[in-house]
C-alpha cells in the first residue's frame, strides 16, 4: 500500500495487518479490524481522526451515535475514554459490518461487552439528554441539522463531520455568492449553535482522508453559577491522546 493513501475504499484484511505495527492504540485497533475484513481504509482513518479530536475535548458522557452505519466511531470513543458508560448507535438499518467489527473488538477488548447497543430506526426518534455526547460522521445533508437540533434541545455536547451538503434544503444563509455552498452551510450551522448559546470549535480532520473534512464540536455554555465540582474520575481508564 502507499502508506499515505488513507482515502482508499480498499478493505482492511488479514494481509494488511503489517501496516499497523507497534503498540499505539491506533495500531492495535487497526490490526484488530483487519481481522474483521469489512472496514475500508478510509472509514478506519476517518473514524479514528474524528474520535481522537473529539476525545481531546470531550470526555465521558453517554454516547449517542446517529446515522451510525458501521458504528466504528462509538467503539473508538469508548476505547479512547473508558469513562463513557455506553454507546447507543442509531441507523435506519444496521449494516452486517457492525456485528463483525463488534465481534473482533470485543474479543480483543472484553470491556466493550454489552456497551454498544444498536437501535434500528430513524434518528429523529432517538432521545438525548443533557449528559449525552451526540456524534455523527457523514449524516447526509439535512440529517446533520437534525443531529444538531437534537443536541440543542437536549442541551448536550455534539460532534459532527457533515457531508452531502444539500444547497436547496440546508441553510446557506444566502452566502453562496461569497463562499462555496458547503462552507456557507457549515458556517450557518456554527452561527446557529452560537445563537443557541453553544460554544463551538470548527476543526478539521486531515484532508488526505476526505475533502469533506469539517469537524464541528459544540458545547452548551453553562447557564448559571457552577456550584458543584465535577465528579473525580481518578479510578477510570483514560488513554493518553
Ligand atoms: C453516509 S452513511 C454514514 C454512515 C457512518 N456514520 C459512516 O461514517 O460510515 C449515512 C447513514 O445514514 C443512515 N440514515 C439515513 N437516513 C437516516 C435516518 N433518517 N435516521 C437514521 N439513519 C439514517 C444510512 O442508513 C447510512 O448508514
């Protein structure tokens, strides 16, 4: 393989384990997923680079992954930070890759057992609360806006990598004479979250993986005086990033 081509749709398999030498977490996960033989190189690096950046800024929380597909993002978030109790993955249909991925990861990391729950159904029916960490990679078009709506109404943290920007149905803010349409849509998403009282970080995952590389993180700003210290997490496992 060209080691720099992380955008490939080629599936990781038993013969590609040699690309993941060493004991870093990303290499251990990479080697393990090669055994599942159902994850593309792009999906792997996209999920990893998103999970890593999310966990640098957002620890803990019950994970709610929407338009989850293979669900790799949730698994990586749990492996990076064991203080999240569980993840619920929602998609209209669970792909066969989920079971294969979960099986190999659970074999290698038994602490994942029972902590990834897949729910088949529309994401509009999912329920978040203020302790949720709502995440989604490539919720197409307006689905990303529904993900943000959910975080706004629950008042919880959210991280999305948007894709398939729909210039007709998403809000461009009338800015398309000034900037490219997908940029305008994501800029309006940032403006909307800020207007709703969220703090926002507009980040990127590496462009060599996908040109759709915006990573939008948002936190509800605390409303009143904070009168409690956050719980001590000294007993929990947190992977260094
Ligand atoms: C581009 S895929 C992304 C999957 C995965 N997050 C990834 O990164 O590979 C979009 C996913 O959205 C799901 N989807 C489409 N409409 C949905 C809806 N209304 N509710 C939940 N999932 C939906 C599809 O089934 C598909 O798995």
